[in-house]
C-alpha cells in the first residue's frame, strides 16, 4: 500500500519531527508512506469570513494538486466519523483487500479544509471533537496508522 499524508505548512518543532520520523521508519516494514507538505497561505491574525474562505480555498487547491484520481482520500475533519484504532485498522485492511493501493490522508491548515477538499474525500475521519494543532495531528496520525498495521498483522502493541 502507498500512503500519502498531505499536510498544510512546514513542521518546525524538532520534537514532533523526531516522533514522526520514528513512526515513519517503523512503517517501512508495512507500507510506503510519504509525507507531503504544501505551502500554507500567509494571512493576518484577524480574518473576515470571506478571507478565511479564500485562505482555505488556496490551500485546498494545493492539496488537491497532490492527489491523483485513483487515490482513496481520507480527510481529517472534526465533523468526520470517529473510529477506534481497531476500526481504523479494519478500514485500512478493507481498502487493501479491495485494491485501493493508493491512500491519502489529508490534514488541513489552522483554518481547516476547503469545501472542495471535503467533497473530493472518500471519507472524513475525526480523532476527537477537540481541536488539535495540525502539526500535532501529523504525529497522532502516523502513530495510529502504525498501530493499525500492527493490529492487522496480529502483532503486539501497547494499549
């Protein structure tokens, strides 16, 4: 399986980079995983509704430019469906079983995802109703993808 994790903005925090690199290294035994960063749109702190929409739209165009037509896309969104680790493992297993060898997880920028990205997604996944920094979500996501592969292989993993 080829997995892309498409994110908005550059990751600067060293501790997050180290954690992500560790899980990406562990994942090489199970899948080819690629982290793709697209530029975030520079914007002032205070934005009007229209300006927020424009920022999300521009970031969304960059995201969609990285996704091919035959890629199954899961958007991380607060309004998405919550799953347990076992349910995520089952989702990945079913995708692999039914020939979906290209998978993309998409993490939006600080304002979220554009409507176009949400519409393009095959499903939306929520890790919580809480809001997390999008940089931290990268680490949480790669850990959960790693956990899913361990679950599917029946390999032990701490609970």
